[in-house]
C-alpha cells in the first residue's frame, strides 16, 4: 500500500512541477494498484504460510474466526467478533451472514458467482473456487489436505491474490490521500467513457457517490427481497395458487420496494439510475432443506406437502437458461407491474417533496432474446405509467433492455427501435456465448490457464474476439437504426481495466461496476482515452 501511495504522490508532484504531463502521470499507475488504497492488504513482509489458493474474487484481506453458517456469522459478529464465512457456495439466503462477516471463502463458484458479485458490491474480501477446500457446513468444519479448520479457528483470506492462510496475519490499513483525489480528478477530466456503479441499496449508493460514480448502471431488485419479513411476503406470493392471492402478497412487498426506490432517488439526485426488473428464477426464494421448509410452513400456515409440491413445480435442471428475466414477467406480469408502480410512485414522491434532484429513471427488462418480448413489456410499462402518472407531474423515465444473450446481439437491429438503451450483461453473455457455467467451471478454467490454452479467465476479462465481437456487433447494428442509442455495460467486466479499454474502443457510453471498483474504472477509462488519442495521432 505504501508503494502505491508513494507512486501516486510522485506522479502528482512531478506533474505539478511540470516535469511530466497529466497524461504521462495517468499512464504511470496500474489501475488495479488502486485496490491497495481502498482495502486492507496483507503485510507480506510478515511471515506466514499459504494453506491453499482460490480465485481472487473481491479485493482486500481479512482475518477472523471461521464460521460455517450465516446465522453463526451474524450471532458472533453481533457479539463483536470478526468472522470469515466459509461455505461450499453462497446463496441469496446467506446475505445476512455475508453482511456480518469480514470476508467470505467458498470452495466452489467463479468470478461471477453469487459470493463474488455480492462481496464486490459490499467491498468485502472474497476468495471463491478454492477447490482443495472440503467444506462440511452441517458439521462445522472444513479441511485442506490434512489440516482441519473447526468453527472458531482463526483464518485469513486475501481477496486480491486468492490466498487462504491459517491464523491471523498483519495487515496494512488503506489510506486515501490528497494525491489520490487530485490524481483521479485528472482522470475524470481526461476520460470520455462514463463510469457508473452497480448498487442495490441506499448504502451501496453512498459508497458509489463517495467514489464519484456518475449514476447507477444496475440496481438488482431481487437483492431487496431477502430481509426476513420481505422474504416471507415473497414466499407467500410464490406459493399462492391464484393471481388474486399473488396480488395480496405483492401489496405487502410494494411499500418496501417504494421505500427502497425513494431512498435511492433521494441519494442519487438527477443522476441516471438503471433499475432491473426481477431477474432470477423464483425457486431461489424458496427454502432448500427440511428445517427451512418446516419454518416456512409455520410462518405461512401452509402444509409442508404444499411447499414441497411448489418447489418441485419450480425445479429446473438448468435454471440460468430457464424461467427467469422477462420470461418470468410474462408468466407473472403482476410482479413487474408492481415494481414499475413502486418506482414511478417513489419518483413522484421525491419530486413533490423536493427530497433530491428530479429522478432520472431507466427501467431495464432483463434476459430478452426476441423483439416480441421487449415489445410486450414496453407496452405494459407504458400502460402502468399512463395509469400512475395521469394528472400528475411528468417523471423522467426510459425503457431499455439488458443484452445478455447471443440472439439479442444478432437481432439488435430489431430490438433497438423498441428501447431507449442497451445495457450489456456480460456475465451471462459470456456464459451463453462460450457455453461455460459461470458458477461451475473455476477448476476447469484453472486447468486451461495452467495449460496455456487460454490466457485469461473470460469471466474476469472479456473475451474480445468472441463475446466482445457480439458486443461490438450489437452496438453497431443497434446504432444503424437508432443513431443515438445509449449503450453501456453492467457486467463485472465493467471494473476490469483491459475490458474497459475494449469497451471504449467499441463505442460504449459508460461502464458500470461494483462501488469499490469505481476508482479503478475511472483511471482505466482515462487511460483508454489516452491510448485511443495516441493511436489516432
């Protein structure tokens, strides 16, 4: 951390003394090194031995007591203890334990797994895909070779390198200096590519604004449903037999959605905010084991047989290619309609009470493969807006889609006239274009990297010749029919410097990334502008 801080200070001093130009100063610093100034890092001068190594899924380092359940993480953290949550893989139901933990370690999963994406958004260190790790969650221990780690044993993880270490290790605390702020101010004056943040909660928005994000490129509404009372209402909606019963449950969910949107609009002022309608398949909200099923049965007054039957009905062999995104909305339109009502009513309230700037809302329909799907939803969103806004002040809103399937790229010329913007979801686009499961291939990709068959993990840095070609094609074809079509990227590649350079060359308007990656993206975008100018000159 001291080396990065020193390099930054020297670059700023030399520029102020007019010994180098701002452009030369900006090109001197590797954007990824800024992570050393944003997160705690291990003091590698201190002695320690690495137990195993996984994927460096979210930067920073943390030490704490190993725990194997989210409830245990929450309990111990509530007692003032630092904990590391260790799981085979995390799920949305683990969110309370992830919030409580200082760091997250999983045996499986890749760079875009649930654990990795959520940890980056929280700014928590995370190591995923530590395949040598055998995790026995129900028995409260894990094992690497002959070493057993029991609940309460102290471990350290380094999400910048992927190292997992037994015991506590000396840390270097992050420090933001005057030189850091000045240097990134120069980056902002230089870059032409916008930088937004992926933010799902008011706290995410505060962090994003701290790091000077220009808006929200992705607000994932499903992350708003996992607090206990909200999850109860969500399950009531999913387990309902009729549309009428679903509407009763949705009426309980709508006020909390409204409040979330209201707080986000207040914080973000007039900056653009892209809110994605519900994307994941419904089974993700349902209980997964006998204890959870029994608990839900008591909460909702339903028999366990009814719950098990519904779980069986919603089961899919390949849910990531199944009943999700706009497909879910077409089957259960009342869900999307409720969300749109909550957004527009929250925007009206913020405008009326002058609680912030006038909201600049972008409503995003996910997982579109056919133009008919976005046409279906544009008409219904506009119908809801007409009903909500009748006789009311105008609300600034646009309707767009998440481009995350190859077919959407190949038919961009059909989709573009039906939308106001494209937002590329490059996590799923990579998965569907290459035919790789983003959650199950970390060990295989490690073999490919070791063997030299590929040079980079395509979920970390975009596959420019394959997936990147689809992005470029969609941008070009979309703008052939809609010349001013706004195009951005909200996949995790939006925080990778090499990918950002590609997105600049592809002509995108902005990138969006996890809040703690915003400074990295700001510098990388500036460097992309400088490189493009040098090539042109």
